[in-house]
């Protein structure tokens, strides 16, 4: 069983125990999805683990989305956050990279989303704590922290909050994007969304080879009872599709070219 917290078990446990534990017929090491939907708090745990698995992709997606939506100064001005809508994947096999499908990921004003209005004060308090954790004040590369509110469509309005660092670009944060930058960022958003929905996971090790699309990328494969990250095969059909779609969207820019422009713009 997965319980929410020790405090919950001591005080509020009788009132919401059904939300804080797995159904009895759900096995921790099952190879297929549970026969009944997981509880909201179990879904929240799955979301945070999935987010952590794809952390490099979310860094790219967050910063590219913010740049395309008006820049850091606009995004970090009150009151805005990113609203992320997910759907649970049917027949999930336990792969930590694939429990959800990304439906939308959008910089949103508080007044345009009920899930932001209802908890805005708490979001700001938690954001300040996150800024301290990231040591934003002492990091010249960081512009700030943006809240990410994650709503799983099948989770009955039980949202999960997370926070991501926003990085300065090499020019002023409110500079209008030059056309090549905007095109490259659109390519990066496409690549990020496709990776999230196909289970492709970036590692933190950068590569210079075009075959590796600048950063190592791979999939989680079952090895015994555990899932291990394995570098992609050169004939991976998803990577071929991502390459073709990036070229089509950007009118000729390859994924490595988009990566190079993105990295330069973000001062990486």
C-alpha cells in the first residue's frame, strides 16, 4: 500500500483513506495497468515520477514555450503559470517513461484557468520556496521559477503542482524573437512533445554527433524486474518521424540544427 503521509495516517486517515492507497488488487510489479483506476494520490506520485524521468525534456519544453509566448519577463510577471493537461495511457505496462500522454502545455494567465485561481496564493508561497531550493538569487543564468500545474483528465480534478527553472537568454528577456530563433523553438517544442508521448528520454550527457540529435536519447527497457535506460537504435521509427516532422515544420531545419540554435539562444 502507498499512504500519503504519517500526519495523514494519524489524523485525517479515516476520512480519505480510499484516496491514499492502492486498490488491493493492484500489484506493485504487475506488467500491465491496474484493473481499476489508481487513486488520485497514486496518480500524483506517477505524475511526479514521470516528470522526473523526462526532466531534460521538460526543461526544453518549458523554456521554449515561454520564449514563444512572449519571453521571460512576460511569463514571470504575475499572475501566470504553465497549465499541463495529461491523459492516462491505456494498458500501461509499467514503463516509467510512458504512463501519460501530453495533451497540452500552455503558459496561462491565472484568470483564464480555474485550477490556477483556486490555489494561486499557495502556488506563490511554494514558488518562493522552490526559488530558494534552486538558489535562484545566486545563479546568474536563472531568471526565476515558473509554476506548472498538471491536470490528469481522468483524475477528477485532482491536480499536481511542480516548478521549473526559467533561464535567461543571451539577449534581453523581453526581446522579440528573430525569425530563425522562433522557427528553431517551434522545432524544439515539436521534438519535446513527441518524445514525451513516445517514451523517448534524453540523458544529461551532451553529444556532438548529429546521429544523437545533440543529446543522448533512448528508451526504458525492462531488464528483469527493473527498467533500464538504453540508448536508441538508429532505426527507431519514432526518431525518424521526429526528424521528418521537424524538417517539415521548420521548412528545412534538421533537429541538430534546431538544437544548435536553441542552445546558443539559451546560452548553454
